[in-house]
């Protein structure tokens, strides 16, 4: 039996639909992330679970109890905010103990629990400090301890790391996951950072325009995106328009060169073109083994990104040979791991790249793929 | 030490052939013109504020039988402070009581209102602001006649008793304090992230009374003190309403004294001025600790 269930949850603000038909079942101790661009409804959904927003429709059930219409102070749900929201007039210890004092727990019990949590967040000696005397990372740790102090049924985190710098974010991310695993608390985490969502979660809910695009494990979300939006939002992806040579056998035409997919092409636009998706790390320089897809093109740009080097390739040769009439040339990116002895072809060189048939997949019509890519560019 | 005799003169770094640039700030430069003007403006402001006080003090020390300012004497202060028939202290004490009641009532009305408007009803803010400005629109003499007319008979015949008229007076003063208290509280609320603080407290199980008293009040303490100061200053010196409502407060006493005596009102003004400042200092002292509070939810 799921511990947290959202069934047909909907939220309207006037005529604007913020969340539409949201369905989710989370097990006890599961870490679920809501991932999506700004305005996709992820925070609104989280606030409905917390009780700060009343759903227009649907139900929210926690541990078998319908809490849809319960006020937030009667849900026993812990919340961590992006802005920390620590009480400025209270010390760290008082902040952590606030929820327990509200519950009228004995003083000795409050002190013991506060001490336990201070140890959990490694701030044993900061109990008497005030929030303004702590760094951003320390304040967020205190906010986490405060939310955990009441032993909530569900822990909700609303972009808790967004206000922190990259290094602290990475450390705190690991700590949050470790604490969550240690306590076995059901957690919902809202973020627009795909790396955060993929690295932390048991399951990821990708959202766009108030709707769920896909629910799955990080592995599924990354490797088998269900929609063009998920494919374009999660990770880096080459989305290119391709013509269909033979839909049944999955033969496509890309910049005049043939590409094969492992599945038959069932979708396609009125113009007979589809969107082909290939991740940059799925493409390699060279001829590759027999049966793999090969493309020829000219190196147009080389980007050094630290651990990887990204090459941009314009398909066809520098004279445009290989392009069908009307095509101005398609570019794709490929990633190669950086290493001290790495040699990459210079800009302008004609090269061959390859990728296995299973590394590429078709995402609906070419127009749909282009819309997903454009939406992403606009939102990001 | 002269420039030429300085042992460090030879250490000055110069590029050969480079002309020596004239120093922008000569060592014996006079204060900058901007700073001079600032001091002049400050001096004028100081005189504007303190000259009347000094004149009042000097007048209050005038000799009882001689010409004004002949020989300084504390005779009039004694008349006011020591004379058992003097109503100075009872009136002042009563005014302080009325002021405290006014401050409490004003805070009790304004804080939840301003908080709720900021949290849930931001569209109502212009209307609430306008309502709080009514004391500037309606003259006190008009307002007090309205109050007398309303509360002289059923269903609220408050004016028939002393306690009742004092209740009306506190109510009237509370309305007078609205423009100052509302703005002070609203500014305080603007400085903190009340939405996040409220939601954090709610998620931890707190109800509305606990949120307002335990979270909001302490974090707008400085703003509350500011509103309280202004209310105290208004109530202590208010004459029109107190006079028409027949309350024995300090304002009417000061007026009555001014009509019958020459020097004592000046002395009383100085004393009341000092006492008001002491009261403000006491409130500030009681409310100390604000400096450790970070205004805002996050750094």
C-alpha cells in the first residue's frame, strides 16, 4: 500500500491551470523528485501536499488518511524552504525545538531531541547561535533539522539548495540523501536542476505546463524518455529532423545519409518527417563496428567542458555534399571523455562518426520535437 | 617635521623623466565644501529645535517678582512639583495610563490587520491604508462630537460614567494612532519574509495565535516600538478630544495652567518634555535586543 497518494489532483488559479490530473503513489521511505522548468506546477503540487494550497480537485492521502482539506498545522508534514525561513528571533536550538514546544513536549525531551538533531547536522556547537550568525549552508541544515524534529510523516523540500553556491550544494545534497536514508522518511523534493533530481531520487516526476510528462527511475528518465519534452529537458540531446525511408524497418534519412533505428517508426508528421534523438555521449568518432549507424560531417566547433570534450559536427561535407534539396545542413554534438592523451580532429576536418542503432530513438513528428526544443530554450 | 627633512623623502618612488603630479589633497587642506555645508545645515537644525527649548527653560526660571529673566529661580518648578494641590503628577500619570492602553489596543488591532493584508489580502492594502489615514481627514473636534453623540445614549451609553468616557477616549486615541502605527508595522512586516515564516511555523504545527505572538511580534519589535513612541507622544500632548470628553489628562491641565499662570506652564512643558523622553528611553530599553535580530528570512 502506498504511503503517499495523489489522485487526480488539480489546481486552478482563476482560468489558469497550474496543475492538471496529477497522479502519484510513493512508498514509505521513497525519495521522489518533482523536476521541471519554472512554472511547470511542481512547487504548487508540493504546496498542496503541505496544505498551503487547497486543490481544486482530487485527493491527497498520507498513510491511509485523506488530508486534502486538513490545515497545514494538522498534517505532520515537515517542510524545508528555499529561503530557509528560520525564525530570526530564535537561536538555532529554539528553531529546532519550535515544533516540539508547539506540541507541548516536556522540556527535557525537547532538549534531548534538539541535541540529537544538532549532532545529525554536525552543528553540535552552534545551538546558541542565531540564524544570521550562520552561513547559508548551515542555515539550511538547521532548517532541515527543524523539519525533522517533529518526526514528520512526509518531508517536503522546496528547492532547498537553490540559494547556495555549487560546492556547498553538492555537499549538502549528499548529506540530505544520507539523512533521508538513515531516517527512512518519505521525501518529496522539488528542483529544476536535473543533476540534483537524478542523483538524489529513487524516482523522478518530470513535469511540464502543469502535467506529468513521465514518472520513472533516474535511469529510465534519462535513457528512455517518454516524450520529446523529457528527452530535451533531461540531459543533453541531439534533436534532429529526419526523413522516413522505410517506417517498418526503421530506416531514416538524415542529411542525405541513412540511419537505422531498432524500432519501427510509428509516428510522423504530415510531411513524412520525424524527430530523431541521440545523446551526445552515444556518438563516437570513427567507423565503429559493423551494423552501426555512420554519419559523415565536418567539425564545426570544439568545446572543452572539463571532464568531457564536446564536438559539434555539421553533417555532410564542407561543400554541402550529401544534403538533400532544401536542407541547409544539420548539426549534431558528440561527447568524448577528456584524458591527457586525447587528440581531437581540428575544426573544418571531415570525419566519420558512429552510434549504435539502439542509441537513437524517434520522438514523434519533426514539428513536435522542434516545439519541445524551442520550449526548453524559452524556459531555460 | 618639514617635508624636506623627512627621512622617507628619498624613498618616494618616481619614474625617471615623469613629471611630478600635483597632489590632489594638500596636507593643510581645509574641510571640504560639502562637509562645511553639512555642518551649517546641522547647526541651523540644531538651533531650530533647541532654541525654543532654551527660551522656554529660561522663561521658566524667571523671578516671581522681578522682570522676565531677572534672576533665575526654581520657584515655579517647586510650585508644580512639590505643592500638594498641584495636579501635575496625577494628570501625567493618568495620561501615561491612557497612552499605554492606547498602544496595546492599537497594536492588537493593527498587527493582525496589517499581517493579514500582507499575507492574504494584498489587494485590500490601498483601502486599509486609506482607512488608517482618516484621522488626518476628519478634524479631532468633528470626530469628538460624533463620539459624544454616538456614546451618550443607547445602545452604548458610555459617556454617562467616567470609566465609560475614558474607554471612549482610548478608542478615539487608538484611531488617532492608526496612521503612525499602521505604517510602522507595515514597514516592519515588509522587512521580513512573513509568508515563509508563517508557512514554516504552520508546517511545524503552530496555529494563528502562536504564529502572531511567537513569530511575527518578536520579529517586528523595532517597528512596534517606533509606532509606540509616536502614539505615546501624541497621547501625552493631546488636548481637543480629552477636553471635550472631560477627561483629566495632561493636555487640558497644561492648557488650564497656561490660562491662569505665567511661568509655571513653561516649567511644566519642560518637565513633561523630559519625562516623555525618559518614557521613550524606557520603552527602548525594555525592547532592547533588536540589534541581534536579522531582519529577513534568509541571508
